[in-house]
C-alpha cells in the first residue's frame, strides 16, 4: 500500500508539473511553444485564442487626435468608471505600441490649426512621452505633408512646395533626422518609424517611382544614422488590388530602397478578404525578406453617429460588412485581422487599430458647440482653415470625427469590452451565450399577392454561431402596408422580447418586363444589336458584385468602342400610362451617349443617362408613357469610347394609371 501510494503521489506531481498556476489570476495554464497558454478568461465578449501569436507581436493603436480631444474637454475612464489617463487604460488592455502621425506644419500663417489633431512634432513628442511612461513603444508616422497624406493626396509641405527635387530630398533627410533626434532626446522609446503614409500612388508630391524611391531612401538613411535599431517601415494600401503589392515590393527592391517593414492598411469593409491579405503580405515577406504588418484597421460597433458629422462606415454601397455592427462584431473583426497577420509566419509582426479614441466632443444635437471646439482645438478631422492647403476635400467637408462609431470607447469615453481584444487573443475569452445580432429582411412582392412574413429569422450569437429565433411582427403595420398597396414599408418585429428586427417590404406594381434582371436562363425576349460595325461586346455576366440584384446583369466592355442597344417588345398590355426604369453602373466611358427609351404608337420616349463608377448605380426613369394599342418596345442604347465598361440590370415597366 505504501508503494502504491508513493506511485500515485509521483504521478500526481508529474501531472502537476505540466501546468503553471498563474499567481495573478489563480487559474491553470499549460505549456505550449515555451509560453503559458491560459484557459479562456470570463469576459463580456467571446474571443477565440490565436495559438501561434508571439509574445513580441505588436498590438498597437493610433491615438494621434488624443491631445486635441482632451483640449476640447473629452474625458476617458477605466472599466470601473473612474477617470483615468487613456494611455494607462490602453496599456492595461494589452496595447504595447502607440502610433502617432506627424505633419510638418499643420497651421496657417495666423497660427490656426488645420485640425485632425494638429499633429506637429511637439504633439508627437507629448504623445510619445505619455506612451513611454506607460510602457508602450512608439511608431512615428511621418506624412511629410502639412495635412493628411493618403492614396488620393500626397502633397508636399508648404515649405518644400517650390523646391527642386534634390532640395526636397535633402529637406526630407534633414527633417527626419532632426525630428527623430528631438524625440529621442525626450527619452521616448521609439521602436519604428514610417517613411510616409499610404504612399501607394505618390510621395511628397512625386508620382514617379524612381523619385519616390530616392525620397524613401533619404528618410531611411536619416533613421539609420540616428539609431540603426529602429525599424524602418513603408506604408501602402489597397491589398485587394491584384498584383499591387507584388509590383510595389519589386519596384522598391529594384530601386534598392532600404527598409525593414512592408506595412498595409486593411479596413474589412473596403480591402477584400483576410485570406488575400495574408497571401499578399506573405508573398512580400517570402520574396524579399521583409517584415510585414497592418498599420491601420478598424471596424464599427454601432450605426449611430455620435457628433453629427457623419461616418465613413457603414455606407449603403461599396462596403462589405461581414461582421455584426456590434461590440462583439467589432472585437471579432479585430481579432481576425490579427490572426491574418499571425498566419503570415514569423515575418508578421503586428497590427495597429486606427484612432480608437476619436469620440465626439459633444452630442450630435449640439453641432454649433461642437464646431467651435473642432475649429479652436483641431479635434475634428479638419477645420475650415485647412481649405488653403486642401481646398478640394477639407475646404468642403471640414468638421468632426467620421470614425466615432469605430472607436473602442463609447461616446462618453468609457472603454468598450472590445478594447480588451488585444490581451484576449493570447488567452481567449468566453462570455454568456446570447443573440448578438438579428439579420433584417428584404422582401419584394407584387401588389395583390399574398404577403406573409416568416415566423423565424436568422440570428447571430456572440460566439459567431448562426441560428434562428421566433419573431413577433407588428401585425397592424403589416396590414396597413398591404392595404396601402404599392410603396416601401418597414415592418418591425421583436425577437426574444427585446431585440428589434426589420422587414423592409417593397410592394411593387406588376412588372411587365419579362426576365427584367436576366436571372432566368431563357433570355430570348431580349434582342441585342451591335451598331456601327462593332463586334459583340456584351455578356450575361454571373457576378453578384456587378449586379443590382440577384447574380446576373448585362455586362459590357470593349477595348475598341462600345456601341449597342438592348431591347424587348412587350405585348398584351392594358391601355394606360406606364413608367419605365433601369439601373446602370460602370466607368471609363469617354464621349458617351447613353439613354433609356420606349417606343409605342409611333412615339418614342427617351431619357439620357451615364455611368459614374463601380456600383454607383444610375437609375434613369421615364414617366407618362401612354400605351393605347397594348404594345411597347423598351430598351437602352449604350455608346462610349474604347475601354468603357459597366452593366445594366433591373428593367421595370409599371402601369401607373388608366388612360384619361
């Protein structure tokens, strides 16, 4: 018995030795890859642990606007509701790096700031000192501009505007070296420096890649001379564009640009899939031996606008919102971006969240009060004073924060549970299971048809699982819509006693166009004619992203010239007044002549239209088409120069009223 007891005791200690008891939390952690791996912590959100993440992985935030916000009276709190320095709160949430933008001279001649935080060197020094005091490293993001630098604008600073290229290059070198040294002299822990911001199509007013490369090299040289241990990063965007990063990386290599980190912006609603992000970054890392990271990301947690200025997301068109617009959805989106960079391998070094603290300076119903603060303190994205430097953008749209609904703090400065995603990716986090989001419905019916709403709707739980739940609809509102007939209606329902779901109900008159959206395989009712000797250059394309509805549209493109008409003759119509419409999108249509038309009773009706970019749908309409003999030919004529492209979809012919 003593020998058996000793054996059991030895086995117990062998098992115990495979665990570490975390003295701070009291729970067990096993060993994986030489680091402690904890059981998921109890939290307000679900976060799936990222197994391969390293202890050195950068979990960064860009809080460049913070000083201007504080000047405008914005306060921040900790999870207990007590006022606390935001840098301490960030550090406690697992953030280990702070990014700060630097503009050369973001002021007019009278000293009025351009806004966006008025981020000059002195502001960067103050932010850097506070980050360092709270144990976080600093990434210095030199824009080499006096205001925002991004893919659409890369304007040289006012002081360099009339300089020769060689003088500009020398000025960039000197400015970088002196600015960086000034920051280091203040004891700031600088780990990385960006030479430019989103320099995908230009840099300091130059668009030729040979000159851009020389400017990159001048900045890199200055950083190496000040401190060779500081990482040099170059920053680009639009990873979803096929071949873009491969071409940029190859160009930098051929031009012998010295840098360490290839950084990308990645906003989930704009920049394609995470799988593609991992792929293009891994290609750069493997081919050229560079570290890679995401320098900017964010996601929405609410559709509400906090300050009355309007938000960049969500928008009705051109954005992909694959996560619920909730705090949980925001946390999952950030977690997945981190995982996408981790999946690159050792070269994937980090992710920065862009402006998680850019919250309102006042409520949305106090616009005059808010505007005064934005103008005085620079706490909005731009002031009216910026118009002298950026007349096309800031000159028209100056104002507050367009990302207050993407912050990791609520509108009152309290940290959202999603802020803790930076530490939860190490441990994982579990929360009580609940419905996080309910998917609204879009229902289209023809007037006179039986209209019922489903008894169950699709729901998304906070652990990411999808399911269904019973819904109670507003029966009176539905009956009122049915009685009213043709029109658009929103019918609300309630799920599990509190969550509201909406059914967007469209009641249409009978559409007399056969196969109006080209979804049915029989398209013989449509006749396409190519004019003026052009060859066939249309197709019934199966691509939902290019269609107004469904999966198909009539797509056109020609490297020579676009010139065709598509039409359908409709018979057996009741006499009356009709309305015709269609949807059209596309681009690169020089010298265009495009119109929607209808012919009946010897009379032709026509309305001109045009294309304005991808999925910016034009919706031409012709009203008061008088049909007396029951027959009408409807169609569209599309003519444009070589290279024009686009798609037509959703033709509709509705009877409006009887003949008077």
